[in-house]
């Protein structure tokens, strides 16, 4: 039915390639491209159907344009680094090809998370007659769709939203991150931020802590308030929401190591002079830490990501919880990646499927909650991320 170009061959790119290959009636041809083509070839060898590979520096707009024109895909799936979002969007604009990503743009030299840069592309995409779907991962992504599902089926009005992300897995390493260390540590060490009564409020990093009892045997765990980009789009598109927060679990071991690394300056993102050369400490740390892709065969346990929604229906207050649980070992058996990559890669494939099948269409730049949640929710159950819902 359609040819797609996947840019990025990390853990998420691996899952996206596998999951697209499982749906040949939609993804009839697949091209997987990365700065390091050998990574693409390694992924292609895992998949039974043929996948074409290519080498590309996604920051080089002209080179990406040449690749798109040579391959002529109907859609570009960007699962590269968030720093590269705007360059890939520029290439899609020039070639008139639809675009999808899993995380919002952030500048390399500042830990700033905002959709503003990408939302500014709306008119140019609309005039070009093409579509960009932003944040088609899990959080952001599925959490946006969960919220839209709750609003459509269970609430007349949403007043409070808490997005809660738990990784109850264990990889056995002294310190490692489950996705790109640079992105992970920048995110975790940034100030917390939440929305309340029409304004954004900041907190010191990881300073607000509560406890949440996770379902299906995972049990009670500490959750830490952070900022995540889906809060920005959800309160923008659902202005009725009075309070919105994002929470994540961390092990005591992870937090201990992170504190020490911060104290000695290893999480800095500004260049420092070392033996006559400038290096960025966080980039050097990334080179020392385990490759997240190497954690797949080591990780056991489950993730649990979902939304707790407070609001009203027919004049009565309601409290509702919708969530997914994903098993690290099951994910690895299927696609050779652990559940963190799996829970991002599967929704990227589903978002692409929604666009290519015409179930989600528009001209311009869009977030997930702007579309009908029903076909996406149905596809989650079909493609490996079944969800559950309950009233609390």
C-alpha cells in the first residue's frame, strides 16, 4: 500500500522496523536509514521480509531531501534524536512528504522542551498540503490518546490529569538508561513543571514525591513529578483541564548515581576544555554508559504507563484510570528490544498506519489528541500494547 522511510536505527527504530514489517498490507516497502548504516543492516537481518537500508546524516537537510527524492516514500517516520526534528521537517516540506515523530524538538545546547518550534510549521505544512503528526510514541503519544479516549467516552469535562510512568524492570547494571542517555539525563535533571489554574508552575528537579499503587501485582512505588511535553499540547487542545502533571518512577540506585554524576559535573551540557579540546561532559558520559540496545536481553519485569483522570459525567464526579502494562522479556522475544523501546516504537507504527489508511488526516501540524482516539485504541490491542481501564 505505501512505502515508508524510517530515520533512526536505535532501540526505537528497531521496534518500528519490526512492527511495520508485520503489517505488509499497509507498509508495502520499508527503507531504514541512519548515520551508521551497519546498524540498519543488523536490524534488517532480523526481519524475514526484505528491508532496504541507507546512510544519512539527518541534520543535513540537502542529503535527506536527496534520499527522500530517490526513495519516494509516502511518509517519513523520524525516530532519530529530538535535535534533528526540524531538519527532517524541513526536508519533508521541500519534498512534499508527510512526517511523523515520537518526541518534540529540543535544541542541542539547552534542555528546553516545547512544541513551539514545531507548531510554527503548521501553516507551511498546510500550504504544502502535507501532514505532520507529532509525538506518536507512548508518552507523549498513547497518553494523549488515552486522555482523548477518556474525554470522548467517560467524561463531560476533565478537571485534573495525572500521567504516570512506571518502569518496574531491572537490567542488573550499576547505572544505565533505558533510552538515549543524553536525552534521558537531560529530561530527568530539568526542573519539574506542571499546569494549574491557567498557569505553569516550576519545581526543583525530582523534589515533589508521592506514592502510587500500581495494578496487576506491581504494587506501591514512589513517583516523582517531572515535566513532559504532552502536558503542553493537552492543556492547549483541552483548555477545560485545570490541573495537569506528569510523574515517573526511579529506583533509589538510579537516583544515587545520578546525584553523584551531577555533583561532579558529568551531566553538564555546556562544553568544557579538556586537554586543549572542547568536550560536552554529558556526551562523554554517554560514551561510557551501556548502550540502551544492549539492555534488551538483560531486562526483566514490566512497565506500567497510564493516565488518572478526574472530572465529571452527568453532573457527578468521576475518577478513572487507563493504562498499559508491557513485559520486557516478551518485548525482547518479539522484536529484540526491551519494553521502553517497544512502548515507543509500536505507537509510532500505529500512528503511521492511521495516517496511511486515512483514518487520521489533515493538512498542517497535529498532536495525537486532535484525532478520533477509537481506531488508535483498537490498534493498540491488536499490535502488542493492550490497555485496561477502571474507575477508582
